[in-house]
C-alpha cells in the first residue's frame, strides 16, 4: 500500500489488517504489537510515521501476519529457510509451532512433529471434514503447555503459541461440523481467558479486557455456563489491580450467584474474592473472616473430578495468599505478612508467583512499619519481575515505594530506589 508520497508503506498495511471487517472487531493496537514483537507506542509510530525501509523488519512483520507474498512489494525468503531460522534462533520449537498454526498449517512443521501435525494440518485445510476430537486434544495440549510455561518463563514466552491457538480456533470455528463447533468454542473461551490473564501480567488491561470479552462471547456461543461465571471472577480479580472496589465486589458476587453450577473449587475462589471486595469497602474484619472461613470449607469439599475445565490451581496455598491480601485491605498487615511467609517459605510457587507475592508481602511489611525488611524483599521481587517480564509485579513494587515514603532516607529504602531506576 502506498502513502501520499507514492512510497510503499508497511505501516498502512498493518493498520488495514488490524481494522479489516474480517476480524468482526478491530484488533487492539496493543495486541497487534505483541504479535509483531513491538510495544504499542512503537506500532503507533510505524502506522502513522514515515514508511519503514529495513527489509528484515518488513519480512518479519509480513511473516507474522501471514500476508500472501503476491501482495508484497518485496521478496520473502524461502519458507523452509525461514522456518529453520526461527526455530534455531529460539532454541525451542514453540515459536515454530506458533508460526505453523498462524500460517494455517501450510508452512513446514517444527522438527520431529511431522506425523502429529500432519493430521492437524489436514483439519486446518478442510475443517468440516477432518476436525475431530484428536485435533481438539492437540489444541488443548498446546494450551496446557502455555499455562505451564507462563509460571516459570513469564507471559512473553507463553503468548506467541497461545495467540496462535486462539487465532486458529477463531478462523475455523465457523467451518467445522455443528457438533464440533461448540466444543471448539468452549476450548477457545478457555484459551482467550488465559490470554487475558497473560496481558494482565503484562499490565495491558485494555487488551486483557478485549480477550475476556471474546472469551465470554465464545463461552455463551458454546453454552458453557460455568465458564461465563469463571470469566466474571477473573474480571473481578483484574478490577482489584486498578483498585476498583465496587467492581471487585459486584463481579465476585455475580460469579458466585449466577445461573450456573460452578465446581466447588471455583465457588471457594468466588467467595474468597467477595471477602476481598468486602474488605476494600470497609466492612468489619469479622465479616471478612466469615467469608474466608466459608471459602476454606468449600475448598475442603473440592473434588478433582470436577476440575477438568478449570484445573486445580486454586489450592490451600492460593487461598492463604489471597486471604493475606484480604487482611491487608482489612487493616491487618501483620497478619497478612505471616500468611505470605507460610506459603513463600514452602518453595511450592512458580518463579513468577514467588516474585509477585514477595512484592505483596513487602507491601504488608511496609504498612506494618518494617521498612528495611520491606525494601529487601521488594528488591528481590524486582529481580524476578524483570526476569519473567511481570509488569504486574512491578506495579506492586510501586505500591511498596509509596508506603515506604516516610522512610525514604533509610539506607535500604534508598538502595531500593536505585534498583528501580531504569537500566542503561
């Protein structure tokens, strides 16, 4: 596409792709930027600024979006070579698998995956004829893999494959047999909800909201009532990150009281989230304690046979960590810090969660009047946050800094400020 000066402009092509009616809704700039390995600000400059001229970037963006070579004014490298480069540069076939899914199964599959992917490739080529339970299980397995990667490697590593799976589901849900469509959309709702969580961890609430809305749309189309309640619960949890106490409480109550039968584990999570909302609006500690006790009772009744859709991530450890947040909001930071210690010392958390809840404990310590301990713990949390690209953790560290303002001249607090400064 040429700009007003007659120069070919890849930014205009990206914008046209992002806003094309094929997508039903305009794709958020933040989401597109992530696909291209850019920040939202960088993509905005590319779309509005001078035409990019660096060939390597043009090729990479064209391949990421799957733009047909006949529509481009530059030559794409041989697809076999491109696949080899992408795979060898990462040391992991996740990116190659994501590219294969994005290309609709037409590019060479990752190494050692040919037989398994040949079946999926046929389904992507003729969904109505070949899309069956085994292909569904393939997509489900990839999402499980992404969820595992997230906790230890961070959202940036889990996103490419997650978005590729969601994209493949979106493209083919309209083509499959009716009896398969509902199952595929239910899986898509699970994937979109997880992608929303990844963007929450990257502190991109706009894209997270878009994906939660897509997950809700698919859950409704699939007739999955429990997933609809679960998404409301996730939206309530996201509202806590923006300190929207009314939404935290309202959505938690809606999740727990809607026209669906939630598994006992999710019921426990919803009641605990309601306790958090009540603490935020200033309800007495006795009311908060009562709800936390109810959540504990429900969790004790949870049956793993009911966890096929939502998994078993909400454990006793999770309940303790979330209860710690409730006590912080209820004005009992010392009690909160004790609960954090119980779980953090166990060594059972993923690397990303260890960093995040260390930051939460640092905040509780700061509110308890223990600035040195808070500063030391926040410093450790920053290292993990940078390693796992968890902007959500960094935002909690900023809360710690605000709570430490009365002690800003202390040596350890000043050291924390130094660690927070942008690295050159």
